C-alpha cells in the first residue's frame, strides 16, 4: 500500500450547497463539527470496585456559519425570510459543505441534516473603510456527517 496523498486537501477551496444550489465565492465556513452526548454509567462491580464508564449518547445538533462577500444574490435573505415568517417546511433544507482539491474536484463532503437559517448578519458599514462588505449566514442543523 502506498502512502496517502497529503497534497489534495487545501483549506481555501470549498463551497456550500443547499438543496442542490451551489453558493460560490464563500470566504469562510466555521463551526463545522460532529459531536454527540456522553453518557456516564456509574456502578460497582461484583467485587465492590467503583467504575465510571463513558458511553456514546445521542448526536448533537449544531450550527455552521458561512461568510461571503455581499453581492446582489438574494439566496441567503430569501432563505432567512422563510424561517422568520414561520415557513419551516420550506426553510428546512438538506445542505453540504464541500471541500475541493487543487484541480476543483470534490474530495470530501459534510452533510448537514435538516438545516435552516438562524440569522443573517451584514458586516459593519463604516465611512472610509476599504474592506469588503460581508454577509454571515448562521445555519442551524440537526446533525453533521461525512457523506
């Protein structure tokens, strides 16, 4: 067996999809993690020794924040409107964070289950500022798993 190819994953080549719609020109994705509860089992053995054992519990829900430069694309704000107006069946989507290699081929995908937009934050508006204006979408999900 050969050594794994360590040159394929780069932190700057990624994207976000929800229900098959690709969101491009993303600057940052943060909060991407898979986590579950820990159950503690405390008991005594038959010979009287105390044991504290940790068992895997239920998967935890989480949040992912997606940052991109502000554009005329209304995809984020339209999605947020659905959840803020109570259209949760329309707001809940299947989503994925996709990581690409140097040539733009997909090498890893992380599925977000039943995700919906929690908030949309526009970057600070400041006279004289020369930085790019951004929008940050915080997406709540009911689980994250590698696809």
